[in-house]
C-alpha cells in the first residue's frame, strides 16, 4: 500500500506520514470520489474537454508550455483549457494549443463560483492535476466539481482521488515532469526541447518597441536587464547582493543597466538602484508579461533570481544568469535551457538560518564576469 508513496520526494517527515495515512483510507477516498462524480471513467482517447489545474504561478505555467503541442496532437479529440489567475494567465491566453484559459484559481475560489465559471464553458469530462509537489487540494476540488477522469501523480499519496495515475521520475528539472505526464497519457514520446513558449500579439510587440524607444535604449551599448525580486519568502539572493553586483557591472563599463519588475516591486527596485549608486531606468509594471517577452531579446543578458522572470527570459531566448533558490531541490530548479547559467553553490534544502553563509559564497565579481561574457557576444541594441 505504501509503495505508492515515494519517501525521497518529501522534505518534511510529517508530510510523508500524512501521505501514508491517505493511503490507509484509500478505499474511503475512492468511494467518496465516486459518489461525487458517478459518471463512467473513460480512457484518454475518449476525452472531449479537459481542464489543466495546478500551481499557477508564472514559472509553473511556463514549464507546461513546451508540451502543449504534444498533448493536443496525442489526444486530438480533446479540447484543453487551463485554469490560471492573473498574471500567469497572460502567458497562456494566446497559446494556439489550448482551447482557452479560465481566469481563476480553481482550488481557492468558492466551490459555487468554480462550478459556475466552468459550467459556462461546458461540461468537463477530464482534468489533469499537473502539480507534483502538493496535488491533493487540486484533486479534491476536481472530484467535488464532478469531473470523472482525473489524471495526477500519486507519489505523495491521495491515490484514491486519482483515476489515471501518473508515474514520477524524481528528481528532474521541473519542465520534464509535465513532459513525462503528457507522454504517459498519450502513449507517445514527447520531443526533447523544454524551452517555454509564449505567443505574443502584434500589440505586445508594439508595446515592447515603444517602451524600448521611450527609455532611450535604441542606440548605445548592450543592455543588461536585472530582476531582483521574488514572491518566494526564503532562499532568494538578498537585494544588497544584487546592488553590489550592479555597481561592479557599471564600473566595468560597456553596457546599459535596466531594473525590471512588477508595479509592486518599484520601491524595492529603487532601493537597489540607490544602493548601487546608479541612475538607470526602472521598468516596474510598464509591460505586460507577453510584451516583456518581446522586450527581452533586445537585451544582451538578464540577471534574475530563481523566479518567473528567469523563465520569461528563457522563453525569450536571451542569456540569463540566475541565482537558484537554496531552499528547494537543486536538480528540479536547476538549469533546463542552454542559454541560462546558475551561479548558486551546489547545495539544496538549506534552512533559512544557514542561507546567509551560502549566499556569501556567491561572489558578485563572478556574476559580473558571467554577464560580461554575454555582453561581449551581444549584437548592437536595435
């Protein structure tokens, strides 16, 4: 019974034992799920309308995008929708391999609201819970929504809520998990590339060009764009370290520096600018996510923490130097595109009290050297 639960996938022992307990009550979960949605289970080839649900931050959603084409091709009779609130929905709404994007977090909104918004689209006969870290809230909500076919991972327990179990090869870089899921559902291999895909509109491209012109970047040295904020509460390189790096980079010369983030990041970005002693522009909420993907290829390089902007840079194909989050698995959050460089030390699951020691091992001069290599190879700014 417990063989379904993968002990190595748990960082906290308490969560492992909770997963084991969920397997002890598996028959009860199966019965409850059947009572919630008594419709017949069907094979994936018979699915007609499917919903993707999971951890819907920007990076989480971008990890999925390289495999959407294979999902659509492998199950051609199924229309696929994804549930994602702003801002992540911005990188999904124009994806040609999806039928649509539902702008809500299915697991946190009231059940009645989720039912109403999904009913407006039509009945769903299948759903994929793509999260591999904490899937049970998604699976529980999908059962309560009456969706009879629920594909998901069972390595963290709650297998009684899953009708189409997905095997997990752990650990791998995050994008490879969904690629494996699609391969198992469709019975076909999925092409190797895992670079995120974003499909901008003409308006997005125009907004990027206008922003570039407005900032006066149309002529001059190559541009390095720095993002230094993250939603993660721990494991993130301190703002002071980013500021020191930018100060050294500016002293080297040969590039223009740009600070970027959301509108809510402006205060933090201006603080970094002050600490670095710079007068560079701050782009905070000036561009939508798709417009940002159009803006980034004009830059020589990007400096970022391990957050959504790193993955947007990967989607844009621009070289990105990033500081991996020290609190998570270093394989899962490590390099997955050839245009990115991880400058974090080779450690993982570092407790918050010990992170400052390891952050001090990342020398700003080393980060500057990495950025300068990209700058030297850059073409002149358009």
